[in-house]
């Protein structure tokens, strides 16, 4: 039985991880961490978790095998290194940090301790994208172009539950991160030609509300990514794979072909929930003593691309 602690447990993604972990038999959540005493104690009581902590150091002092960090991005580096040095396998939500330099520190700490370090690149695990990856690995499909749209209507600093955030969401460092990693993962190449354009900054949030990113791999595969916090319409991320033997459109855990005909994903994985599948990979890697898919080391490629885009665009970041 793997004993896990979840940090940032009452946030939108902390709750998603708690829901997913309940479906994994080999796991028990023994501790949760959050800075608001009332919220974290109420959550621990509701979820029947033995220990609620408002101090991160107290959280790490618990009898834990591993931690999941669903905490603000700017804390990932320090919290991950502390957790690894405390002997805890560590899963950090994306982005693994908000700079390449901090991501490299996290990777170095993982290598030094020999423990599992994993990043929450959940798109690798969504059944829709897994199905496409299986076709690529079998030599049945090769990407010519990936078009991605990531659209939200978010003109206030609120999370997915509509609650105020203590940190500011970001189109590049939080949302483009998913697609850049997925493009690298599906093509097996790191883009060598990259450009980015950003719109005006929001007067209160201080970040660009619209962004366009283009990438090209050494073999010529293209990715075009459009992102907006101004979109008043269907929200979320949508991916169109245009390849040599077909076109596929992925919407989270659903997949259709270019003519909107559904593709059966029932045999792809043990669940159709990407969060559950990525948590299962974390647990399996711990049990088997191996590098996980989406390790800290693998996460450095997307961090390199995002750092280059930030440097190129002069990204507005708070």
C-alpha cells in the first residue's frame, strides 16, 4: 500500500487527484496540505483523511511514501526539492516550474535522491491521445500538422471552481505547456523553429489574454496553437491531428475522425479519466522502481521551448 499526501488538496486539481486516487486500490491518502485551516480540516473530515496540515514542513514529516503537488507554480521547485530530500517520491502538476532554471534544479534533485520525480502532463495519458500515439508507434500514422485551440473566458483571477486564486493563471506557462509537451511526445522531436505572438496585457491581471504559437520539428512536422482567455463560447482544449493516413480530432477523453465520426476508445486504457491514468502511472513507477512516463527529466524539453518563447516574446508574467 502506497501512502500518499496531496498538497493544495482543496484546489480544483487537488480535488481531481483525490477523486482519482480513490479508484486506485494500492493507494491510501493519509495526509492533505493547504494553508487555510478551516478548508483543509473540512476536506480531511469529508474525505476521511487522517491528517490535515497547514504547514508544508509538518506535511512532509508525516509517514508518506509520496506526495502530489497541486500547489501554485512558483512553489513547485522549492516544494519538490524539499519533498525529495525528505525521502518522498514527488509528482508536481504542470508546469513543473515557471523557469527552465528551476526545472533543472528539480531534475538535479531527482537524480541526486534516486526517487521518482514526475510532472502532470496529463495529455499524454488521455485515452484520445493514447490512441493516436499507439497508431504512431505502430507505424500506421505520421503527424504532418497538429492544430490546437485552448480557449477560456477568464477575465478575473479565478480557478476552475470559480474561486479566487492566490496566483495568476498564464496562457504560456500553464496552458500552452500541455500542447507543447504533447507535440514533443507525439512526434518524438523537439521543435527547432519556434515563434510566439501575444496580445495586449489585461489592465488588472497584467498578462496577455491572447496568444499564438507556431512550432516546426527538424523533420518538418508543424504545430499551430491558438490560446485565449477572451473566448465567449465552448471552453477547453481541442486538438486536430492531420496526418498521412487520416485526420483525428481529440477533445480531452473523446476522439473523432475528420468527419466527426466517433472512434471507440474502450480498449485503450483501464479508465477513460486522464487524471486517474496519470496517477496510476506514478504509483506503478514507484512500485516498479522505474522512470515514469512524464518524468522530471522528460519534462525539461517543454521547459526549454517555453523559456525560449518567453525570452522571444518578452512574456508578461506576474
